[in-house]
């Protein structure tokens, strides 16, 4: 990793470059602010030094003389999308998760992780190409922490907010001889020491991987989780929890979780859980579509949706995804049972999104990108459409994917098209408040004010 001084130099260089940007105004589009306020027809959006300096109706928003204008009449502009659940330490295929399908012999895990560390730009570009201008990396190797500074002002990368290594209850045997992405607290004292160490290392939040087997397990881990939550609070760090059962999610919220990165999958959420989320101010990231990727891996068959994404990701990701057909196929009866389980579980997850949303708990976009066949970047379209299918209106999905997601990241300067916000935005040919599929056809991406044509962002 480059030294701190070297990284500061890079940031200073980029800051100078961005400040030297010629101001410009996007004129004529319908602007969707992202925060739930009404769309602005025939709008003007002025960008100066990487920031939005003005936005409003053309009739009342002045464009100063000499400011270049770009005509986007008929288009729609929204804030850049924000994926609050990604992993740069995973690859999008089995080589990054050999615990799901053991491909270690042909695709050594060590090599996959070395590639990820050496080429985060592959995922940076895939995210931007999909209109994703900020992500929350909620668990990975220590080097992911360095992405936060490295991407802050990089117009060819999304903002990365990262937790770094996870505190965990369960060991999936995904570590390297010289680096680990999991810490296993044995007791409360150790949990506190680990939280302090993560803060010192530069974690933006503390992630707890709360994998449990039954309610006894939840009770057993409760003191450790409470200690983690308490120590995180004292350290000024938000708590992010992976919890997929109602019992473990309740415990997570009781410990102060700011963000739940999965749905409650085993039962309908009850009033007590809803009330606790509201009281704690918890954001709920339902991560509805990640299991579909595992199902394809086990069936050794790529679905049409993933196939359609393969030209929008780095060639190395495409090549690996296409190897799915060569994996050993699970027994058809096992596959059938798995599908049935996923379908029933999907119904529970969708119902829980509706219940929590109706109660006013903020729902946020997150894909779990990096897991097998949940590809960094284009998987956001699938997840947003699943959120709409679960019952959120297109406008609500937009807000969950921009303004509210930015709050889950702790970034008030992102996720909104308003004066003073970072100029991260996407340009669409059709109205996203009518159909979220509009995002699939985006034509331009603005990142820190730099206006990219989408084709120029293809990973390479
Ligand atoms: Zn995850």
C-alpha cells in the first residue's frame, strides 16, 4: 500500500485537478432531487469545482455569463446510485467464495484476492458504468480501508466507505496466511479491544457478522454483541450488522445497529422490532437478490439476467462467470428444494420490506456485490427492480438508492441534487419515477462534476 504521505499527494493532485474544472450547466432535463422533494421540470443544474452550485427551474435559476451549457432537454437526472452493501474482497464468482463452491484447485483463493487488491479499478469502473457513485464496503481485507482515501476525489471511482475486517461469530475459512478479514471475539473484553483496533486502522464503521444457529446461539452471543455496540458508540463508529433471523436482528438493533445489511428472512417482523428500529434510527438494507446468484452457482447454470450483465463488467469477471457451466451440478431434488425454500423466503423478505417501509423505517439499496454472480455494478438494477416488485413505488426506490442510502453511509453531502452536494449524478433517457428500469439505459454519469459518457466507463 502507498504510504500515507503518498496518498495525501494523490488526493491533493486530484483536488487541484477538480478545482480546475470549467463550470458548466446541464439545461432542460427533469431533475429528481432524490430526497423525496418534487421533480423539477425544465431544470438547470450548475456544476462548479466538483460540487452542485445551483439547481432549480430554468425560469428562476441563473446561469452566469460564460458558463458552458449542456443541453439535456427530454432527459432525466438523478443523484448517482449508492450501493450500501458491497465487498471489494470478493470477486463476483466462486473463486472469491470457495466456501460456496470449492474451486480452489483451478482458481486459487490467494490469487483471486491478490488480483482484487491489485485491481480495484475493475470494480470501480463497473460501478460507475452502472451509475453507482458511492458504495459501502461492509467487510473485507485491511487493504479495503485504503480505498476510502484513494477514491475520495477520483472521478473514475465511486466513493468507498469501508468497515475493513469483520467481527464474526463464525469462521468461513476465508483468510490468507498474511491477512485476515475476520476477527473472532471470544468474550466482551476481546470484542472491545478489537473495536478499538479497527478504529485505529481507519474503519468507518464496525461490522458484525452475526451468523447464528438457533435462538440459544443469539442469547449466547448477546453479551459480546452488546459490548461491540457499546464500544463502537464510545468510539463514534456506527454499527453494521449481518443478521438474517428475527431474533438476531432484534438483538442487533438492541445493540445499536445503524444499518442491517440483510432482510429478516425467517419470520414476519413484529411490532416490537419495527418500534426498536425506529427508536434506534436503524437503516434496513433488504439485499433481496443475492441468493439467486448462489442458486445459479449450485445449478451450474447462468441465468439470462447475469448473462446480460457480462459485457458491462471486466473481462476477467466475465470469463470466470462463464465457467459456472463447468461446475459440478447439485442433485436435481436438492436444487428443487432449494428453489422452493428461496421462493418462500423471498415472500417473507418482500413482506418485511413493505411492513418496515410503511412504518417509516428507511429502506436502502444494497446488493452484496462480490458474492457469486452478484456482480459489482450492474446487480444494482436487479436489486432496485426487486425492491419495486416488493411494493416500493419507483420514486421510493429512487430515494432508497440515493438520499437515504447516503444517510446510511453517514454522508450528508451525497445522494441529493441540491446546492452544496457533491456533483455525482446520472442522466437517463426516460422517467425513473415511472419505472426503475430507466436506470438500465443511463447515458451519462457525473462523478465529482466530471461528466462521463457511459461507454467511456466500461471496465477494461
Ligand atoms: Zn455482505
